C-alpha cells in the first residue's frame, strides 16, 4: 500500500464519481479504478458499492475513510513541522550569557527573536565566560554571549557589541560630585574586581587601563557577577571599573562616572560551535546579527 492509494481513495470518497475523481487527480479513469481495486484487494474488503449510475461507500469504507483522513492530517502536520524545523522556526535553544549582557544586548535579542520566531523555546543560563566555554565543549549549550577573546579553534565567535568603561563609586565618595574622573585619582582606592579566570580578556583590560594611568589596582574584594560588584560598591567596600551598560542597573548608593582618559572599548561576543548544523541555531544567529545593526 502506498500513499497515492490513500489519496486516490479519499478523493473518490469525496466525489463518489470516478470521472470527477480522476479529473481532480489528473489521471485517466481506468487507472484510478484499477488502483482502487488493488487497494481493496490488499485490504481484504470492499470500499465502494459500484453500479452503472452511482458509487457509494460501504460501511467498512466509511470507517476506513475516517481513519485515513486522520492519517492525512497527521501527515500534513508532520510535513509542516519538518518544514518549520528545517527553517529553524521551531525547537529549543540553550543560551548562556554573562551577567552584564542582561543590561545591554540580551533584552533586545530575546524580544526580537521572539517576534520573528515565536515557535522556538529559549532556555537561559547566566554563566561566566569560562563556564560558557565549558558548557559549549560539553554540548550543554547552543549559543553564548561572553567577553572575548576566545582562543579555541573549535568555536566560532563574532563581536556584536562594544561599549566604554566607567567607574562605579559609592554615593558618599568624595569624588562622587565630579562629572567625570581621571583614573589617576583612583590610585589609592580599594577595588572590587572579579577573578581573572572568569573573563581574562575584560580582567586584563581593566588592569591595563589602571597601569597606563600609573598604578596597579589594590583589589580588596572579588565577586563573580557584575551586579554583586555594584552591590559591594554601594556597601562602600571599594570602587570598580565596569562596562558602561551597568548604569542600567539602578542600584541605590552607587554613582557612575565617565573616564577622562581615552580607554579601549570592551566587547561582548556571540559564540557557538563551528560544526553546528542546527537550523534553529542558524536562525538565532541571523536574528542576532540583524538586531545588532541597530545598536
């Protein structure tokens, strides 16, 4: 039994006329009659009562028609789901992000992707840069947003966002009233910083900026997440150099100051496995690239 036999049967059951059914199917009437006979022979029961003047479904034919129509609907649904999957329009993505991405690019990316591809479910995980690399190696994550650079050749990496550095000060700090700061004024301050292993690129950049200003920062406290660093600044545990988008984290007790000296931009990169073949991942990458053009 082939799918065409079922199509022929359903069409004839709808028309109850061999001539009209054959016309709809774009075949001659004798082959249609022959195919229906073959189907009945394989099934072992008659589907139609035939006379010279009309064609009627048998009782078994009526029951069989209902089941076949359900099969056809399921087949059509399977085709549709397959097509959507091949276009990356349905499925699930596991996405990692560094905490600071939640204050700049991530909301825009998620909103844009959901508007274009509502059928894909996204599972989000807030992870440090080193954790994201580990998850990608283990196949636990599809796409990440982290702080470059990434040295491993097994991954593809694209910079999608750049921003300046700022200084986060306790609100009561004596420098808080200034509109912007010279980094040398922080030479004697205690700093709050994250461990280098979590994001070596950003860590080295912050240390380099301080050294270019003539001092090495005295790290009084380490914290993993950017929001924790800002909270410790609010608690007057020290000062911090942070990406500018952290201003979007409205934390009572903290003020942000621009830096007088020109400083390098800090980046967020999108990362995924080079051998990735998932259409859903490819669709996500396309949407992120499109969204990044407006930043």
